[in-house]
């Protein structure tokens, strides 16, 4: 279920603070849209944010949101949400959804929502792994 829903967002253009399949989203908007489709719940609307995600203040807003609204886990598997720290020592500020072994969907600033391999570049940047609430392991 989760891989099919995530793939249905592929081709959606990148647009800051949007969460509309086919029209525009950023990585958080992608996650929010998929969250709503998977859980049937309204995704919490975040306050306005910038691409820096609180870097100047050192606030881990994306990881905190994951802890508050998702289920933290140690294992990366199909259906997992991965939060990334793009540079060592910086706050985590990007996320993607695993749709197959070593493949994820994420929102790229230039390319929009795309499917990419979960190669070492990404694996080395993992800051947190989460699952959707109340979702069966049979995804």
C-alpha cells in the first residue's frame, strides 16, 4: 500500500510548503500527503518554515515532529520514513519514504518527486527512521 501511494506522487513538482499531489510539494508536503492517504488522518499542519529548518537555532524540528506524530524504529524497511541530516553537525531537514529494498521516493528541489536508490550518500546521512502509526507490517 505505502509504495503504491508514494509512487503515485512521482512527477509532482517541487513547491515549498505545499502538499498537493500533481500540483506541488516539498519533502514534508510529500510526507504529509502520504500520511493522510495511509492513515486516513489529517496530517498536522506545520507552522510556516524555511528550507533551513531551524539551522541557525540548532532546533531538530523535523526529528521532533517524527517523534510526535510517527513511530520511531531502528530498522529501515519498505514503508519506513527516513529523515536525513544533509551535513554533519547540521539539523535534520530532509525526508523520504522507502518503497522497495534500497529505493525511496523523495521531493527534489529541481526534479520534483522522484524515485532514487538508497545508496551510501543517503545511508550515511540518516538521522532517524520512523513508521506510520497504526499501519500493518504487510505493506
